[in-house]
């Protein structure tokens, strides 16, 4: 894993000292090596920080030039099928000077041009400059495991793995994007290609960009999309289970390939337990597994389940006990995440990443299984909502939703569900998962923003993916989750937390073959029903995992935040929020949220979201959006 940054321009020479500063604010992403390359015209430059995982020699140094010295690349990630591609390229005359996957990308570009992207099985983000064509070529992997920000400003294009690298340029504008702020308050993250900074975009998953330096023009395109759902007859449950096992086994095998130690993040849930099972089958050595536990916190403590799986497969297992004192990490995490992020599981993710890094450089993670195979509670809720919509007239549902939105206190249990039950699919799911709905945001924003032209429309990114009448409601919801929450919340959480510890996390469930299998072959009835979730995955798990393991559990990596708020966490967050910028948020609404929490309302996630936003604002000093 690495950190990359680059600048391309037709006529503005690159300041190499400034570029080096931009690169080195990402030293955590690559502590092993650093490099910079400047084009002959001095107006284009690429820079790189390296975490050595494949080819630990100097041969893996980046930026890397091809053998003709006219194409240069900086690359973050891994191409898991690089050995197969290397053999294929050698058969048509390519000769290699290193054993790195980076050189394979260069040769693949030489052989197949922009179509090389379709050949890669991996997680990646790269920038490649072709001196002959004067083109800068950017690309991001299909699922969006690796990040890539870019900005087209004043006749130049800048890109980087992390937003803080762009902000390390003192001339870079720091104005908050108004719609991005609305998105954050609604979802707890900034989705899609939008960024919290105006003028900055994120390259989306499965997307590529070509910048013509001579004309200062950009072209973007999607090189990959999710397949349509199965149409008509599908294979039997037994056949699908066997195919699932075969693909997952190979996905794990590929991700165990490294020139450094590899471990597994094990929670004791179905996804990480299956990955542990597969890892034990494909390696001749003892698998190292790692977990984080919260003793005394009921369902939040997955330590006993992880230990059961570890014992079953004979892994070398290490467990870290989380403590409330970890609240001290929040300012550092706010700095690391570049954009505000409201997912409190960033804390245990970082803690377990630090533990793993003392024993391994690479870890396999279990993300993706819920989106692919129907694991979230709202997938079953969708099925039940269909029945409710048939039984309760729409005018009555609308009246209930309006009353809940306008009159029920924010945080009162059941409020979001009542609002959601009144709406169609696109709004019902969105409301169940919102931090602050439109009415709550109107109360939260300070008068300066509320009365000064700040837009209050519902963010559309999630809803737009829930308006395809050709697809089932379950397919629409799972695709929306795959393309928004998974990418912009969960994968961001994993990338930033693990990279802060200089740990590379690989995600077998997001192998594009498995994604295409799940969305293109597995019918809804084998994903989620009104009473059961992950139907097909549980079928496989029942054959491979310990019989005593509770396969119906659904907890996920999370903090016992409500409990911790009664102690040190609560004191810290109240202190932060009392000093929140009153130009942004109404202090009366913040007091109401804090008091509601003390009275038993469910405001923990909202308070955490506002705390992280305030810590982020203090760190980066971004201008207000209006």
C-alpha cells in the first residue's frame, strides 16, 4: 500500500519542494521509501510513498518508468493476478526487469492501452503520465477500495491518495462545499464524487480519467459496472453454494500472496470467519488472526466468537481489549480522515490495525459480505415494509410521517422508522439511516447558513439508486449500499485507519468475480427474506464453520458508545460541542441533543457525528460554504 500524488500542467513549472511536502504528509501510507519524478518540461511531476509488500528490493521503487522511459506511473494498491498477466505479456514479447506488480501495469498499458483496466484483479488507484501523448491517466479499482482525489484548477490537474496532500499546497483553496455539508449531516459521510472541499472530486469506483495536458481537457468514463440481476431460471442452491466457495477460496488465495507476513481480521461473524476458513486451507503455515473485544458490553463483545473460530481452525490468535481511554485518539483520527467521518468504528479499526502491524504488514478483512449477500437488517425490513404499504393507505402513512418529522424530538426511538414507513422505497430506507433528516438539519444549522442561502434539499446520491423500477427493491437497496455507504463510509474507514498504522488491508469479498457472481447470479430469495438474511452465505457457513457459532448474529465492528458516553467519552464530546462554531450550528439544538441523550433519547451517533465534524473543522480551518 502506498500514497501517491501528482501535478500535470501545460505551462506551470512544478515546485518540487512543495510536491515533496504534499507527498510526505502521507508518510504513514508508505514508510519504507519515497520518490519523485519530474517530466522534461518541468510542468508535470509524480511523487510516491511506499509500503513494501511485493518485491521488497529497490526494483519496486516508484515513480516507475517503463523501459522506453516515456511512460511513468505512481501506483497505490495490489494487482492480485499480476503473475498470470506477466506470463501472458511475456508470451507476446514483453521483458521484465523487476518482480513487482507495478511494472506489470506499465507493460499492460503498453500492450492493451486504456483497456488494460479490464484485465486487472485488484485494489488500486494510480496515476500514469504518457510523455508522448501528453496524457495523464488516472484510474480506481472497481469496488473503490483505494481512494483518489483530484482537482482541476487554473490549467492544471492535481491528484492524491488523501485530501490532506492537496491541502498541503498553501495555494490550494479551502472552501467548504455546501451540498457536501448537507450530505455529511444526512449520511455521516460525503458520498459519490463530491468532496467536503469545493472544487475537489473523488474518482469513483470503476472509473477512469484521461487528462489531455495540451488542451487542458478531462474525460472520465466507467470501465466497469455491476451486472444485471439473474433473469429466469437460476442454478440450484447446491450449485450456487459450490460456485461461491470456489470463487471465495481463490479470492483468498490471491490475497495471501505477499513478500511480507499476512494476517486475518477476525470478528467471529460469518464473513471474517469464512475468510479465516479459506485462509487456513490455502496456506501451509499457521494463520495469524486478530480481534478486538469489549468485555462486559454484551453484543458489542465479539471476542468469544472470534476465539471459537480461531480454536476451530488452529490459528495463532491475538485479542486486544478496547478501553474508554481511546477517546484521546479522536483528534488524530479527525486529522487522518481528511473529510469529516461519523462512523465511530474507526476507533476499534485503528486500534486493531496497530495490533496487527506489530506482527504483519498485510491483513485480510471481511467487508463487502453484507452488501453482496443481503446481510443488513433493512433488507428484511424492506420485505416487511412492502406488506405495510399494502395494508395502510398512503394518505394515512403520509400524515404519520409528517407528524413524526415535525413534532417528535430528534433521537426519540422510532422517529426515523415512522418517517420512513410513510415514504416510498427511496425515502423509506434513506430515512431509517439518516443522522439528521431535512427538518432536523433545518433546526441544526445556524441562522447565518439557514437564512443565507444554504440549500436544504435532501441529498440525492442514495435516492437516485433506489429509483430503478426494473429491479427488485432488494436489488436497488443492495446496489445503493454497495455504491455509497460501503465505498464512502466503510472502505474509507478501513483505508484511513489501517494506513495510519501502515497496514495494508485486503478484502476478498470484493474480488470483482465474487461481486459479479453475487449481483448477477444469486436471486433475492437466497439473499434476504422478511425473516432471514444472508441465506446463501449461511448455507456455506453451516458446512465450514463451528456448529456452536451463532450464524444469526449481526453486530459488526462497533463501539459501545452509549455506555461510554456516560463516562470519559461523554465529558470529552460535551467539551468539544460546547465550543462548536456557532456560525455553523445552532447552540440551542446542540444543547437539546445533549439533554436528550441524558434523558434516554438515542442521540449517540448524532453527537459523535457533530464531534468529529468540529474536530475536523479545527484541524483544517476550512471556509464556510456561504
